[in-house]
C-alpha cells in the first residue's frame, strides 16, 4: 500500500509538458502539409504508373500496326524463307522505336523474327495470340514470353485478299517499365521532401507571426483577458460605445444600452447613426481628432461625451465614445461646491476669531480690561447682527450660510461687504433652486471680491435681494474696474476670463448654465459704486410650477 502511494505521488510530481499555441500551430500545420503531400505523391505515382503502362501499350500496338501494314512483310509470308526478309525489317524498326522485341509469326505461331536469332523458327510463347489469329482483333496484353513478363501489342497480318496470315507482337519488358517508373517516383519524392521542408519553415514563420500578432498570449490567457475586459466594460458607470471605421457598433455596455433604450446584443453591427441621430463620432472617424466634454441630448437628457479615435499600427480602426449624465456630474460638483464653501467659511471664521483672540489677549496683557470688553461686545454685536438679520430675512438656511460665509470672507480680506437692510427672501425654494442659488452667489461674490481687490477704489460690495412680485431678485454691486464693451460679448463664454492664471473662465459659464435650467437670467449694469452690477432673477416656486404646467399643456 505504501509503495502504491509512493508511485502515485511520483506520478503527480512528474513535470507535464504543456503545448504552447506556437508548438500546436507548427505541429498541426506541418502534419497537414506532410499528409497532403504524401497523399499527392502516392496518387501521382499511381496515376503515372497507370498512364505509363497505358501509353507503352498504345505505343507497342501502334508499332505492331505499322509493321503489319508493310507490303514487304506481307509478301514475305508467301516466300520460301520469310524470316530472311522479315527479320532485317523488324530489327531495324525495333532499334528505332526502342522496343524490347518485335516478333512476327505465322498462323501456327512460328516466329519469322526475334531479337535473338536462335529463337527464329520456334513457336511464340505467351499463349495470347488467339484473338489476333482467329478473331482478327488488335489489342494490348500482358504476358510472360521468352524474354520475361512484358506488355505486348498484338496485331493480325492480313493478306491482300483480307485473309489472316500471321501476327505481329511488339513488346516492352515490365522490368524496364518499372525501372522507368522508379526513376520518376524517386524524383517526385525528392521534390515532395523539399516541399515538406519548405512547408515546415513556412509553418514556423506563420506561427511566429500569429503569435506576435496576439502579443505572445496563449488561448486560455486570451479567454481570461476577454472575460476580465467584459467584466470591467460592463461594470463601468459611464456608457461606452465602440464603432469600427465605417461607423458600425462593435461594443456597447449595459449603461449605454440603458441610456439609448436599445438591446445590448442586437445593437452590434448596426450603424451608430441609426441609434443616435445627432452623433458626431463620424467626425472623429473622418478627422482622427479626439473630442472631449461635448454635450448631447439623448431622450430629453443632457449628457457629457468624450470621443476618442482608436489607432492600431498607426491606422485609424474606429472610435470609442463615453458619455455620462450631466445631472450626476453637476450634483457632484454642487456637493463639492457646498463642502468647499462650508470649509471656506469655517476657515475664515477660525482665522478671523484667531486674530480677535490675539487682540483681546493683548489688551488684557496691557491691563486694558475695559477696552477688551468693549472690543468683545463690538465684535459680538456685529456677528450677532449678521446672524440675526439673515435668520429673519432669509428663509433658506443654505442661502443664509452661503451669505454669512462670504461676509466673513470679505471681512477677512479687508473688503466692505454689506447687505441692504430692506433685503428679504422668505419664499420657499426647491432643492434645485437652493443648490443653484448657493452656487451662483458663491461665484458672483467671489468674482466681486477679486474685482475690488484689483481696483484703486475703496473695496466695497453691496448685496440686495427680494422676493416681492413673481420673481426672486438679487443685485450684487462692486467698486471694481467694471467690464469693457469688448469683453461683454464673450463674458459668459466658457474659458474666457480677465484674470491671470490657468483653470479660470468656468464660474460665470456655470452660472449661466444653472440659470438656464432654473428659467432665470442674469443682466449686467454699471454700478453706482464704480464697478459692475449683476442682476439675477429666477421665478418663484409657484410661478415655476404654473410655467411647467403651461409647457405641458402646449
């Protein structure tokens, strides 16, 4: 039992050779080439042998036919010594035609000619003359004569009266024929071997080329990579569609199929134009240039698209388009904006109160208790006034927090920012309006701070807002340099900015886009402070609902 276990363990530990794709291809291609060439060689040899035997038989029959038609041969049959006339004629013809023998005999089978003179006058051997002598037929036979096995052409000799008077037998020895066939077969197999060697070399080169084309991967590795790619492809949150250079869909993941409301499997092979009417992916195929952050409406939803050409061996083979719902991107951007604003407000307040604590500490160290208490009361009163005003005048806590953060930010920067005491915003806001206003106010007030810092005037920003009437209105004025008429035309264009530095020109374009979604608008005027006045209006919730109902009715 122990010995059996040892043998089993030894068998399991023996190394097993794993045939690679390269080895398999070389072996299979070579085996196929060798099998085909061997089969072709055998067929060629057999066919050549049959053809050669047939041709020699016809040749022997033709020579015999020619001899039987010679007048001198016919007349010699009626002489006293026919062999003296027939033998020289037959031998001369035999030498010229390279026949093995030409035998002429009478009706009794007595030879009148033979390659060996000593056999003239004797009976012909082979027992295959009956059809020629008695039936008058011309034919080819294979028999064993006095010289050995041979292929013979038998033709009767007719007199001038049409009577059968003899027979002519012309033959070629089978041994000679087999030698001829053997020489040919040897040559054929020589060339077959050369072709096999060439085939082996070609199979190796083809296999190496295929191996290099698939980057040296084995079939199981390709299968695993395909499964991994498919899993990754389907798990990506963005929609992805790939097309070939003719615009036919080659790949489409689940998210793309869901957005386009199509069957993921049935879409393959269809033209992208039939699926997305206004797609510009064909432009990418024509120009070979990538397109990033493009907008496209699909099923009444706005998507952000990236289109990238696919190159292989420096040739354009297709393109890939990825798209994602812009609403999700904007929600993420809004959340990040809120977090940034809250953190900025906390940072400003921390920095501001840190400076105030240092001031109070200094006053106390100088034994200026009254001044310290007065400073505390003053700062506390200012902060409480802001908070109290915002609590009573602004019904939305998010908007209040945004305004309070900007007030603290301006105070830290040494900018005078005030809110008109008549300002009031108590109308309820939708979630979309709240998020939009927070983003818009943050961008406009930040731009105003940047503008007044660059101006020589006293840095001053005023804010006024009201919800009297059918709209919510905000006015933001600054004492900056203002906006020139040339810049006004492209002020809301994405990427345009009058500020120094990179990654700018985004805020006002975002403001304009949000206002478009809120059915609001933004206008610019000259400010009484010397700079710019931004006037922002959006419809109130009730008005917005009525407007939507009107649109649905239309």
